[in-house]
């Protein structure tokens, strides 16, 4: 057999392969016809000897290189061939040649991704088990349009970027390679060569679905979703349900600090599921909202500086462990919402920042591409592939993990070009305004397609400004969110409650102002993690007075929250009166439940949840003015407000709230109908460690009062809320 001429000077393509600078190694490596001969070229940096198959012809090494050549003119290579090689340590390897396989990603997939409409691109990019012509392996693909060369590196090739250079798919900016013989569990990253600077970048997979335990950052090829879901009934019911008119009481949780095990380590998703489900059922919440469990490198970011938009963090277990968590919640009629962060991402070198050596995911101009306050980068919402990345992430969590909704973090920072910026540090839009038009289009598109494709799920906005129509349909000019956090109400009511009761009469408008805009949006009333950190104090310690008054004030505040229009959200620990600020490094102070005041507060929240979920008057018209009516909002001198919550003729509750420590005897209040009114809830009850001042029931009198034809006289307990029902 004639041997190839190896004495000739190396051509430029071969040099590029050797130097790992070739944009299309498939055109050089593998099986090709050269000058009428069938030639196989392989590049194996650690090989000593190479053969075609285990017992086939030996390859010839090009002198002073790791390039090997074999003349295969007389070989039948219709089928994929194997390469057998022995490395420098004497270990044998036998695998199919990855450079003998054609392109995998279709032109249609590339087209959809390029126009920003490939909602399931997470099924294509990243790393996936794949079979070609009966040969199994892992298919890798990454978007890096400005790289000169892209490679897969991992524990299967000594993390050497020369070994598995990828194929460029041209204008799409996508690189791909199918590596036969690999299986689930291998570790990998992408190595990219910047075409301008020659810098070599080692990057985690943006579409990775499982990662190593921090601080390690490699992705793990994980199995496709074959989890045996048991929540079909929940999913079918959710698709038919109208959440607008259903109760929603959300328990906001940071999994890393809700509880820890006996050694102080993180608990597994499965263990957390059992304990959290039992606790949430006991306390009566309808939903759990998780601070971001999307993979992130830094515990102190609480998950809000995300690097893995398609991966539940490995801190608490595997992807299937998290599926079990969601499944068990659904089997117990508890919804699961995820905090999701499309507003910004961290500057970590291993992640998205300057991904291919250029500003790719972020905007190039720091006046649009960098958050000065947070030290993070802002997505370039004008780029279709970036918008596709984010929308695909939203679809991923709703589909692959059956999540019931996403709470979109920091929406205000997305909407305004001058958000938290100096006057000379932002660029106006094309009309001269401060609105981020690209981000607005992205949010509308996100909400339109998720609501269309996943009915029954909710997309919620943390939006702290007066931007109009956040929760109104996109076709009317709105942003299309399902709900919005009511930050104005939260700030007003907390400011009011921190006043000494003797001064509250001068701040009465903070109690009532929120009703002027309460139905302009679909609001959630949030007492979130943000209110109990950074020196803001725990909820209990925001309240004025001695210990008894602080607990009474907090019981009163929660009574108002659960009877006021809007869905509810309470951060973990607030339900039992955590006495210290939240610390992400430590579990909650569960020991405080040994004390009656804390037990009483927890019981009160549990009873309020049961009252809320069992009385349509408290939830059916949360977003409509017909569900609320003031009885009296003008009793400024006594700091008392009263209102009706309604869900029809026979579904009505009377709520009276006394914001001073002074009991009020024979307090007359108007009622809509004649009859006997029973006190169904009293936050001053001894069950809640209150003073047990109350009423039982009150018979109406035909005395017109407060524009109503009948009235009752009641005793108002100090710093307490009471609820009556006909």
C-alpha cells in the first residue's frame, strides 16, 4: 500500500488544525478524497500509535505533529469507522471518528433561532444524548458568532481544546459537534478562540441543564426528562382554572436558609419537599415561591446573579430531585413559582460575560449594558438570539419542571434606560425618551407567548414604579403580566405601622391612599425578603412598643393584608415572628416557636390563610372594585378603618381594624343588612396570645350609619382586627 507523502511542507489548513485555529475542522479531519485517494486524517494530541479499527492499518504520523493519516482507498467506509489508539500512558482507546458525521442542527432550527422564535432551542443547543446511524453519543452546540474556533473540552479529552474542535454553521453563529461514545454524567465546557485578540476563553454552557457543586462550574451532561410525573390532575385543572378569581397566598422561600441539616449543610430537594409541603399545608399557603434556584456561583447573591438559566442549582440535588419537589407540591395542591432574572447577569469570566470575546449577551455600550449599582451586565434585548435565550429559559421551567409561574425580578430596571443612573450615563431611545423600547418589546413577547402556550400559568412582575398597564393585555398597550407586586401599598403600610400609635392619626392617609389605585393593576401584596435585610429589621422589630404591642401590631398588619384586595405574599420566618434579620447563611430561628407569642402569630397566619381560602369574598374579586367597599375610612382621630369585602349577595364580610392600643367600647358601625352578625375572626384572640377582648356576635339595629340602613355596636380590641359575617 502506498503511504501518503509526509515529507511535504505543512499546508496552512493543517497548521490551523495543529494550532487549534481552524473554523471548520470537518473540512480537513475525517474521511476525504485527496488527489484521487481516500484519506482519513485524525488529530490526537496524546496518541502514540493509531489504527483504523482495532486490527486495521496503522496511521502514519506527520512528523513533529499529532496529525495522523491513513490511506483508506481500498477500505469499505460506507459505515462509520472506528479509530483505535494507544496514549502516552499505554491506555487503549476505541471510538468512532466524530469528524465522519454530518451536521445535526437543521436549517429550520437555525432560522427560528435567528429570528428569535425558537421557544424550545434548549432542546437543541447545549449537550444532548443523540444517535446517528445507530451510533450513540452526545451532541454539543453553542452560539458564539464571533469566535474563530470553538471546541468542547471535558473530562473525556483532558480538557484540551485541540481534541474536539467544532463545526461552524456559518451565519447562524452556531458551532456543533457530535462525539460518539460519550454518555450522561461527563463534565464539559466550551473553549472559544477570539478571532480578533487570539484570547482563549473557557466558558460554561449557557444552555447547560446541570452543573457541578459550586465553586466548580463545569456543566454535566444530564439525562433527558424521563421523570415519572404524578401531577396530571393538577396540570389539567391548572389549564382550566382562572387564577384571577382564585385564592393565592404565597410563601416566599430561600431553600438554602429555610432549614439546614444537623451538620449545617444544605438539604436535598426531596427532603425539603417533604418538610416544606407539610409545613405549608399546616400554615395554609396555596403557593411556594422560590428565590432563584437557577444555578449561580455565589451564595450571597441569593440566586439573583444567575449563570445557569436552564439548571436547578446542584446545591440541593439533581434535576430529578427538583422535579420530585415540584411533583410532591402539586400532589398536595400547592403551586410552585420561581423567581426568574432576565434583567441582568454577573460578570464572572466563566459565564455569559463577553462570551465569545465580544459583548454577545450584554449590550456593548456600558450605558445600556451595565448595572452600576449591582456590578452586573444587562442583556441586549435588541438581539434576537438573546431574547430567544431568555424566552426559551421561561418555557423550559414551565414545561420541563411543571412550574406554575415565574416572578420576573427587577422589571423596573428593564423598562427605564436611566434606571439608577446619573444624567450623563444613559442613552435616550430613538424618540428621545427614557423608555427601553427593546426591553418592552421583549417583555410583551414573553408574556404573550407564555400565556398562549401555557394557560393557567402566571408571570408576575416585581415592578416598583408607576409604569402604566403592567398587568393589562399587550393588545391594549399593556405589558401583559399576570400580576404585579404592589410596592406602593407595601411601603405605605410599613411606614404607617412603624409610627408610634399616638402619632398614627397624622399619617392616616397612608392607610387609605392605596385604595385609589388598588384596581388599576392586578396586584400582589408583598412582604418579601427585601423588607427584612440590609438593616431594615425583621417584620416583628419594625413594630413599635413593648413586646406585647409589637406582636399585636404584627397580627393587625397581617389581618389587614389578608382582608385587603390583592393576592398575598409573605417571606419565610415572617409568619412566626422571626426576631432577627434574614441571614442567607443560617436557617430560620425555629426555636422561637417554643414561646407563646411566636406560636400565636404562626397560628394567626394559619387561620388567616384558612379564612382567606374558604371565603370567596376575600379573593374572588381581588382585582375588581366590586369586591371592596369602604364603610368608614375617615375615623382619623381614633385610627380606625372599616370596609366590606364582597363576592355576591350572600358572600360578604365586615372588616374593622383598630390601629391604636386603646380598646373601643360600643363602637357603632354600619352594616348592609338586618340580622345577627357573628365575629368569625379576632386577631386579639387568646389563641394568638392576644388579650381576648371580643364580641361573639352582634344584633343589628335599624339605625342608619355610614350611609348604610342598619348598624351594630361592637367592642374593638386594642391593636387588632376583627371580621364579622351575617
